[in-house]
């Protein structure tokens, strides 16, 4: 069954946390870039796993076999979510940062003194610090890709002078966790690949807002975090199978060289993977409920659940666009308030609904505190986008006020935020 209008009430009914009130006041979860709420399907899957599948892997009795099935389903589901060539390319671990540190240690084998690594001034620390430390360990040179302060985007030609035969790695983000820009990963990856470099993409902030196709992007690694896309606290790292086979893994001797086990040493978070399966089942439901032929057509070539998962995300991305446009328009009507990021309505497709702003003379954390008093949840500070705030000339001890929407937010919640900001900061 499909419907032309996004069924926001039905969607919200899937997320039990959205109905919680505090002293009779509804919560407005606008803290989504730091972590999203989960659907009932995720909660149920975690609890079912802890009751029915609570055993270690590799045995013959029912609970161990059930646990194996959970782990397999999670890898296959994420392969479909990312349109990976196979589940062997999907590594599931504690979070994006830990997986990136882990992979940086393996990649160190390909990098030597005088080699070059490119990192960007738009990235979260999770995709900068591991590479800075790797460069230091291996005597490599770090080059910085700056974004344009007016357009809040990378100018594609800015990458050219940084690339050379010495470039071993480009690490860049798919979407910024602070200014919301969506980067043209495909074009930037193509340039880096042409120079012979590997490309490591941080899709943590893109995954909750846009469908990902790793084969189309042309990168070598892509990381995301399930808790940012309505799942439990897990990180997921995709990489090309040939690379994973070639790279040495830091693992115990008892673990073989099979993929992805080679990069998943230790007992996995089985209940977390069960929760992730629940999240993907929620997206299946959403596709069934909302995605018509037009939404599915661009993903027709994808195998398994890929088509449904991608179409579901495509549907809610369209819903998010209107909310984002209204949020930005409302923020800009507040005198002196500056939105740091793309604001033109015509360019709304080039950003995710993560909108940061400052008001001169007002500390972002004071705004966050005031909004919290009204049960509106937001974050303030640099949000680990340290280089980004420095590049924009923002005081890093203060940072910005960050509002981050998800597909379960409503126009009413946006209006509630805007009227509170108008009331307190609207006087010119
Ligand atoms: C863009 C981006 N990259 C990386 C991370 C780190 O993710 P994790 O908490 O899974 O390590 C975050 C977390 O906020 C993020 O927003």
C-alpha cells in the first residue's frame, strides 16, 4: 500500500520514545545528529535475542544457532543497506571511531615515511584524529582539504593540488555533522582514485538521511553508526573484499582469515545486531507503507532488500526537505542569528537537516539550556567538528547551537522551536 503523503502519525507510533512526556510536556527530539530514537521493532528484537538467542557463536544447540542467525542477518542486511557486493564486506563493531582506529592500524602497513594522507576541515574528529596519529606513527605527511567558507562546500578543484603519486589515502565525510553539507563523494573519490589513493568515507551523518550505494560512490571504505539511523549503539564499516583480504588484521591467532570474522575479533554484540535487524525490518515496513514504483525505480538493480531499504530512505528524505526549508527560513527571520551552512531553498538537496547557528553575544549552551527547559532537546558546542569551527572562525569553546531533524519530527516541533527562539532572541 502506498500513500502520496508521508504518514507521519503512523511513523511516530512506531517509536515508543516519542510518546514520553515529562510533567505533561511532550519531548521534541532535535538532538538526532548525536543519536536517534529507535522503533519498537528494534526494542523487541533486542529483548527477543536476550531471551531466545543468548549464547556464543559456533555451537550445535538451539541458542548458539539462533545467535549465528542473528549475526548473519545483520551482515546481510547491512550489505543490502549499503548495496555492498557481499556480506563479507561488512564489519560490525562498537562504533565508527573504534572501527576507524582499528582499520587505520591495518592501513598503516601500506603507508611509509614521506607518503601523504589527505584529511578535511569539514570532518568529525572520528575521521581525522585516527589519520593524524597514523601519519605521525608512520612518518607520513598530512595535507588538509579546506571547504569554501561562503558555499560551505568543497570546490572539487581544491583537491587537485593536494593529490600526487605520494597520496595514499583521502579521508572525507559524506555529510557534515555540524553544517549539514552533503559532499560530492563520487567526484572527489574519482579524483583520489585516479591518483592511486584509497578513499575512506565517513557516512555517519548521511546514513540517517540518504540512501547509500557504496558501489556507485567508488570509495574503498565507508563507515556509519547504527545508533544514528534508528538502531542500537553499533558501528558498521564496509570495505572492498579484495582490500580486506589483502590487509593484515589485528586479531587473536584462533580467529581464521575468513571475512568478516578476520576484522571482528572477540565476541560480538549479538543483541545489538538483533536490534539492527529490527531497525532494518522497520525500514522494510516503511517501504511497504510508503514507497511506490517511482521511489523504487532508481534502486531496481539492487539485490535482496536493497531496493526496499533504499526506497524507504528516499521517501523520508523528501519529507525532511520541507521541514528543513521551514526550519532555515524561520531561523533566518530572527535578527542577528547566523545559520552556518547552506540556506538557499533551491540548494536544500545539498544538505542534511542538521542546522547550526550562532547569535552574537549569546552563548550556545545558554540557548541549549533554555530549550531544554521547554523540553526541546538540542546540542551545543563544537560537536567534535573541531577543525570546522576553527575554519569558520567560531570560538571552539563556545561552538554553535545545533538542531538536527529526523524523519519522525513534525512541522509542529519545528514551529515550537522557532517560536521559543523568536520569543527570547527575536528582538533586534
Ligand atoms: C560525522 C561523524 N563521524 C563520526 C562520528 C563518530 O561516530 P561514533 O560515535 O560511532 O564513533 C560521529 C558522531 O557523532 C559523526 O557525527
